[in-house]
C-alpha cells in the first residue's frame, strides 16, 4: 500500500491534541488490548495483531496508554532471528514508545496519571497498553508530539552518545555518517549541526541527496554507484575525524582506513546482515568473514580508536540514559533538534512499515500507531 505513508505522515505533523482522561484498568483484569506479536522468525507476515489481556501495573510500575511506537533497524533483524536480545517467539517486539500514564503501581511517586511519557525497554512496547517500571519512562518535553517522542529515544540517544561520549566531536572536525537519511543518521546530522563548522559526509541513495543537503550534509555520496571511500578521499585526502558505522563486515575496515590520525570509529550495527525478507546465510557468512579485527598493538601504531556501541546492552543504566535524554530534551526545547518523521503506519500495516524501512525508502523515522489516524479513516470511508 504505497499510498499509505503520505496522509499518515501529514497527520503526524499536525499539533498533538490534548489526551482525554484515561480509564483505569479493569478491576478484574479481564480487559483486552491489541498488540503486535512476532509469531516466528521469517518474513513480514510473521508479525500479527493479536489480543492481549490488560492488567494493572505491578509495584514500581506505571501503565501507559500507547499513542505511537518507533520502528528500528534492530526490529528488522529481530524478525529474522538475528537480534539475540529479543526473547523467542511468540513475543511482542518494540523498544520505544510514547503515550499517557493511565495508572500507577504501588510505590510510584515521581509519575502522575496523565503524564505524557517516552518509554524505553528491551522489547514489548508495540501494544496499545504497556506496564513498565516507572524508571523506564521519561517525561516528554512541552510541545512534543507523540510521534516525535516515539522517534527520539533509540535514535537520538544512540547518535548523541556516539558523537559526543565516544566521538568527542569538536568544532572544525569531519564526520562520515552511513545511512544518513535513516533514523540515527538524521539524528546525527542534527546533532553535528549543534557544533561549529563540522563537515558532514553522508551516504544515501541519490534520490535522498537534496534532502540531505538541505539538512546540513556538505557531501552526500551515492553508495550504490560510487566507492564512498574514494569519494571521501577526493574531498578530504587525509580522511575524516569520526566514522559512524552501522554496517559491519568489510565496511568497518574501510571506515578504519578512512580515519585521520587520532580519528575515532564507532561501530553500532550490522546492517549488512539484512539483504531480504528472510535470514540469508550467505549474507551472514560474508559479513562475519569480512568482520574487522585489530589488536591493541596495531591501534597503538595507527593512533586511532575503535569503539563499539549497543544501547540494548545498557538497559540497566537508567541514570546514564536519563542524563542523555535530559540533554536531548533541552536541545529539542531550544529548537536545535527535531525528530523527522518519514511515515506513520497503523499496527495493521506493520508489514508495509517494515518494507518501507528495509527497502531504505524512508527519510527519517518510521512510526507505528495502534489505529489509523482519524482523518485517514474518514477518507477511506468516503
């Protein structure tokens, strides 16, 4: 359904209506809600909308009525059985969402019913209602829509920590951003623009170059028709200061070789594993065979740094994540960052949403919502 994203995306851009009062969970726990469930590993059809029983929050938890969820590259890997942090199917995926607190569990003091929150978890958030530890919720900045809030946690925390905590980005440096039109890429570009005179190289298909230029990428590179390493060297013979590597395999080696002395490579994904709807043993073998390897003595002689980043491995670092989100909230409130929404899809069209991202058609974040926007539903009825 290729026509679906446009009206839905337009709905996402509209001002967020004030949420109405949330009904409490049913006293007997018999109420049901809809959830996206991964029924097995494989193609798009493995994700199905199923009913789940709604219960009240446990001690230390809050119950959240979900308005929007983020789709991440890890979710595509998880569908194929390539993301080890997802429990085995049947399981509800989803690492981030945004919604309204509808009930408090015993002992919760820093949240109130009606609070608009972002939620970050290892999995389980692609549902209409979720019960999560209160410490995994973060208050949304004033003026932020639910779609923006669902687009912020995974991508912007990742981009921020890669660029500033590992990369130590400073004025007058240069950065190579792969998959620059995607969720992390878009976030990284905006964050680079908060530092004076940073030169951005970004790889993306040619159709996305105008958008990248308008967002601040000085040198868009079509990775499909060009050797991006050669193109970078033509413009900057010494290479770049920081490379963000979500690709893995041979691209990590190319990234290391593109670094200037004192440069930093941060690897945070293995997108090269994903070549089709289902798991490819050939792609797996090729990626791991070509995986970059270097020892400490070699690093010493090269005067370069290699860092590995996985947000999913920091699930217990709530104070650290909270501090990063606080900085991101301030940048949002100052107008320096703003999540870019590519398209918004109802749960029933999760296959189309995943296809949009897996085929790299998106510019910005792909969002899932429990129900189709009312404006779109009315058009379909007419």
